[in-house]
C-alpha cells in the first residue's frame, strides 16, 4: 500500500484484458469462438512475449472464475432436473472413463510410451474440460438444454474420478512406496467428505437458506453478496474435505437453485463469472509450453485426433445404447472432445513426483491447446454438424434412436411486456390480461409478481441484455415500463426503438418528457397529470364545483 | 480462496446489517474490516497482506471508473448554472473551513490542505443510494445534489493530480494539470463522437461489451501512467468516455456485479489496514465532523434557497451533502502514498468518513427535516394569521407539482382557495401572486383549524406521503368538508375511503387513460 506505482496485479490484468479484447474482436471477424481468442492471447502474453508470469494472485482469480462458473451451473439445476439426469450421468461417466482410458492407454502404448507414461497419457485424454464446455454452451445459450445438463453431469462424474486419481497420486508421491493404508484413508475421507457436503447443501437448501434470502429479496445487492459468500464458504468446506473446488461451487449453486430468485441471481452473477473466466482462459494459454513441439508433434497429433474423434464416438455409442435420442447423444458427445485443465495438473504432479519426465507435460499441454481450440469450433457449430450427420444416415449404422427431441425453444411472440410491478404496473398488467392479451410481467422482487391473474411472470432486471433476450423484447407487440428509474426507462426506450417495438414509458418527471419523445416513445404514462384530471372529474361529479 | 471467503463473510454480515438497520453499507463494510483486523490479531487468523493490497488496488480502479461512468452530462442537463455555483461555493468554502479548522487544531499547511479537501467532497455512493431509496433521484433537488457530487469528483481528481506533482514545484504541478486536462479533452471527444458511433455501428454481445469497457479502463490507465499521471485519472476518464447514452446503460448491467464485488472487498480491506488514531486525533475528528455538518447544512441550504429551491429541498440537499466521500479516502490514500499524510491521519479521515456516512442516514429522516424547518428564520418570522373567517372555500394541502393547475381550476370555478404547504419559499411565491397561503404541516389539526378546513366545501390532499392525508382525514372527521386525497397504491385508496374521503387513485387513472389510448389506436379490443 506504499505507492501507486506498485500495481503489479493491475499491470498483469491490463495486459490480459487488452490482449483478450484484441483477440476477441479480431476473432469475431473470422467467427472464431472467444475462448480460442483467449487461449491465443495467453500464448502471445506467455510463451511468445513473456510479458505475464502466473503468480499467486492470478491463480486465485482464475480459481474464482472456475468456482463462479460451476456455481452458475448449479444455480440452474432444481432437484427435479438433477433427479431426471443424475443417475444416467453417473453410469455414463463410469463407462466413458473406463473405455476412453483403455483406448488412450492402447494408443499411448502404440506410440511407444512405457507403462507409467501411458497410464498418465490415458488419464490425460480421458477427462474433458468442464470449464471450456460450460463456457461455450453458456455462450450459445444452451445451458438449459437436456444435453447440456447431461454433459455437466458427465463432467462432474469425471471430477469425482479425478479426485480419486489425485488422491491415489498423492499417496504415490507421499513416500517412496505406495502406502495402501494412506490411500484408503484418503479415499474414505473423500467419500465421507462428499456425503457430508451433500448433507450440508441439502439441509441448507431446505431449511436454512430460504428464509433469509426471502427477507433480503428486495435488496439485490444483499442477495448478490450473500450468494457469493455462500459459494465461497461451501468451496472452502469442500477444500477442507479434500474435494474439488468445482464440486463445492456446483453444490453451493444447487442449494440456491431451489430459491425463487435463482434466475435473477444467475443473471447478476454472470458478468462477474465472464470476467474471471476470461482471465482463467488467458492464463491457461500463458501456462502452455510449446518449445518442444518439434520433438513430440507426432504423438501430439495422434492423441489430439483420438480426443477429437474417438472419445466423442465412445460417448455417442454409450448414450445411444442407453436409449438417448440422436440429438442429445450427438451434442453431448461433441462436447467431450477436448482434454481437461486437470490433466495438466495430473501431469505436473506426475513429473514433480518423478514418475514421468517433463516432455510429457509439454505433450499434454499441446494436446490440450489443440483439442480445446478445435472442440470450441465443433461445439459452437454442433447444430450444423448434426444436420450433416443426419444426412449421412449414420443413425442406423451406430444404432442411435431417431431424433425425438422435444426441446423446441419456447419463444414468446406478439406479447405485451410490462416492467415494474408497482401499483400502476400491476393495474396495467391485470387490465391487459383481462382483455385476453398475452402479458409478461417483469420485476426483480418475486413478491410483487404474485396475484397477477393469467399474466406470465419473470424475475429479473431489464438492465441486463440476457433478460432482454429471455423476455423476447424484440418479438414483443408492446413494452410498457411503470418503473420509476430514469436510466432504466431511457435504456428500455432506446432498445425498443432499436428493435422497432412500440413502447409506453413512465414519465414521472416533466424533465424526462423531451428525451423520451426523442427516443420515439409511443405513449408517456403520467400518473400525476392523469390524477389531476381524475381529481377535476371527482370535483365535478360530487357537485363541488359548478360547470 | 480462504482469504476471499473470509472477506466475503464480513461483506455478507455488513450488507445484512445494512438492510436490517437501514444504514448505508460502506461504513458498515469499513467497520467490518476493522473488526476483522482485531479478530485476526486476537485469534491469529492469517489474512494474506498481498490479497488486501490487491483488493485495494483493484477497488480503487473500479471505484473511480464507476464514478466516471456516472458522470453523464445528461444528469445535469438544464441545471448547469445552479450546479456550478453550488458545487464551486461548497467545495471552496467548506474546504476553507476545513483547512482553517485543521490549522487551528495544530496541523501543518499541507496536512491541513488534505483535511480540508477531504472534508469538501460528499459521497456519491451514499447519496445516490439514499435518493433512489426515497425515490427522490429525479426531483429537482435530487438532480442538483447529483450534479454537485459529479463536480466534486472532478475537483478531487484534479486535486490528486496537483498534489502528486506538488513536490516538483508549481511548474511541474501546472504541467501535470495540463496533461490531465488534455487527456480529459481526448476523453470528451471520444465520449461525444466515438461512443455514439460505436453504439450505432455495432451490436456487441455482453461479453464483448464488458471486455471493451475494461479495455478502455486499462488503456486509459496505461496512457495516464505513461504521462506520469496517477493511473486513477485514466480510470476516471475511461469511465467518463463510457458514460455517454446509451453506452452507459448497456455496460451498467455488465459492470454492476463486478463493481459490487470489488467495492465490497475494497471497503473491507480499507477498514482492515486502518491503524488506531491517537486520542487527540479522535477528538480532532469529532471537531471536524461538527464543522463539516454545520457548515455544509448552513451553506448549502442558504445557497440552494437563493438559487430558487424550496426550503425543504434546500435543507434536504444540505443534509444529504454533509458527509465525506469515498473520494476523500482516495485523496487521503494518495496523500499517504506520497508521504504527505501519516497512517494515523489516513485512519482519522477514514473514521470521519465512516461516522458522517452513518450520520447522514440518521439526520436525513423526515422528523429531523421537519424540526430543522421549524428553526428556519422564514418559518419563525412567517405570518401566522389564519383564515378562520373563510367558509365554503377550498383548501389545498400540499402544493406539489400539480398545485398550479388545481388552484387555477378551483379559482376558475368560483372557489376561494387556501394553500397549505410546508415550504416557506413556495408559500412566499404564492403570496406574491396574491393567493391565500399558509406555511405549515397539512396533517396538523391546529393548522387545519387555522384555515377553517372544517367549514370548507372541499379539502384536497396532495401531500408527499399518503399517511399525512390519512392523519388529516382523521382530524376532519365529522366536518362538512368533502376530503379528496391523492393515492398511488390501492390499499391507500381503501383507507381513504374507509375514513370517509374520496380517493384519487392516480395509478388507476393513468391505467384508464392508457387503455383508452390503446383502444383509440386499435391496439386492443
């Protein structure tokens, strides 16, 4: 705290953000997923220019990103959704891990690696990157899709296997000999910890969290900070129980997903996650070691091909055998075509314990870079790939069930959106709904959205672009804002003007009128002026003034 | 991660208490940081000093960036003159009072200058939140206060630039100010030209918008750094660039959560690094708090009234501005970094900030405002003559925004009208126009007697709060006068009806008119 010039973290963040922005903007020109842009930015800052070195603080920020990403995934899962796919996910992850590990081991042996290096490489190709996939699915707006939930379940199942692998590896690294008792004890602690964490989360979701969060519901800042605090505390507890940060954050999210404001919370947390995860992805690029590419390129290409083609194929076959439809199986399979950042940790631990040499770390890193970059394109373009796949008639060959997906996107059209459920907003909502119109009422406070008759409701703030998309503003017939927030009203009017949607806005102060008319607001709601007219009418009706 | 978890736990407690006690979160966050420091020392809990330092660094950048992003000239549109007069006068006179008090307390000139400057800035975060909670953000006095706050932020940023360069002599100091102004001019150009063009030309998704905003922050901070200016100047100007409509609205949603997160950690970290001031400094802090509150309230009230604002609005503006700012902390922090202030002095300024921010929410309550209005010289010297001889007349309780129209309508229809308003300036203006007007609380039975409301044909209640109308209705029970009261919420209308009054349901009226418009335009059947 001594000097303004000692701002190392800010300097590092500055480099990271500027490089990430430059690559993201340039990437848009060639339809490159932003994730690939972040990795390339990292490669430029780290291995190429050597401008940024990963210190403790950047590592911490990257971890925050991962925690928030998984927390948000959990926030979308009600207990019903988990029941729906939980069991299937466990079975799929068990099969997938076993089959991919065997395949990976065989490929590594064919490439001439010894027993231990082959085991490590098998583990490397087996696991997929939860962070990368969720980031991409989130970018596509597909996190609520069935295949996305299945993929998340599969990856969390992989996480459990990783925890077991790391536990065993710690046992191996702890002494010169493999101490079975220590490993068994560690495994017991891990499983016991998982049970304890699950119990804490279930009890909290049912009995502890609902009341305080309901009390704080009309204070979004408080809810936001409480949710973050809850997430970090559960992550800390998971850490104490030797569980991964991802599992802790995910379960923390699941507990809050049972609360009525979970969707709004999700939207508020989303930008924070986007910020931290961008930093994480750039740091992933910075860590890459590409110096020894010339010596390992054959193995890199073979293993990358295995991860990009064979691994998804294994998952696809497992899913079709489990009677999942072709659409779900295909999209889930495509999502698994990359290696996990955990693989780097696994290889680094293996190298530091002397079980493998450093070349394997470089090899794993390069496979990671190639597969993450390629699979980003595949995931982003999965729908187009799926159409091609359907045309080839491979359904019958691979024994997959015909596409029976009922996941048609629910889209509202020609509806009326009423924002702000104060007395006027409620009155307008009820009046329009009573006339048979399709009305969507929007407010940040769940309590204000009750008792609105046939109107649909939506918890959220219209200041968020994601809310604008979710409420279908661009397809609406009309947007009405009863809000008493000038900036929000201006922005809403601006968005309506951009989309060519008619809007009526609450002009609660005369100073707003000019700006709102400039924004082509169709109607100005002015209860104060209308009240004056109503008052005059009462005076006349009651005979208090003579006409 | 444990460090973040502990800081977030403190933040969660502070926010919970803030909601429970209806106090601003900032002082509670800082006190939370102090409590954490004490607990960590007692229980030997290790909080990584690097984490605290980094959250302060990031928090500072975010704080000034956010302040810059709120600096939209639209906010003070058509009020430039009163805003300039009030902000300059308050900053200079309060600063002078602070400097002189600090000198009287025995501080050197440089330290006294820092103290005076710190006293003269008010908290944007506290005041804006207060105005939003009371839905007064867009009332004329709310806009005036917001304009003053924005100007103060600019003054403080310029002061930081000057003070950082002061060691190099007046020439270097002037050069630094010139560089800052030049950078400001570039920012203004980008604000006016580039940002609106980008908004028209590109449709960016949330991620790109966020990255673009943060890249602006880091680019301008880097440019400031290269120009040997504090990087915070760059961060502030970057925020200003993005304050252009509609960019400010588009990025607000993206940056809101990032800001909340880092600011919560920032204020806890500031509390955590405070060192205990000496007893004498605590006493000095108390003296400075008294000077700050008394001078601000008197100065702002007097000036705002002279600028044409009502007594109540002027008083509310004065009270709302009577606290030090997060920018005072920034200035003190810069002073400490430059070696001009000791750690204890920084702590003293931080404690003044905590105390005055907390006091603001306590002294800005209605009961206090009413009490102060009674002490107002115009109130004490106002004519107390009543209108007991009037009957079959109309009484308007609360002039408000629609008063002019209502009075005109009543007079046009042959009724004699008496206006009761709590505001001395409003009453004076009405009397100057030859109307009957009485200064007082429209819900007070004595005041109602003074205007002979019981014998009136009609009593119209349009006071700020519906509860005042209900009190007036109870006081007029059994009277011949019909009582008409404006309401917004349906339950308020029911209460008015239950007490024998006639409610004017404004929300209902607006809805009815809106539906008629829809029908006339064939938008609904």
